[in-house]
C-alpha cells in the first residue's frame, strides 16, 4: 500500500503517518531508496 492510500484510509496527515511508523503503530518497510513501502 502506498502512503497516499494509507493517508486516505486512516484520514491522517503525512506527519502523523510518519509518527505512527516511528512509534511502531504501523509497520513499514524501508526501501534502499530511503522511501517506505
């Protein structure tokens, strides 16, 4: 799932989504390019 899809489903901002990933509330895989999948 792409970040934009998650933003729409969760109805949160990009910074909130980033905080969820950092806190472990959402699992994300970091790609070699530095982006998350």
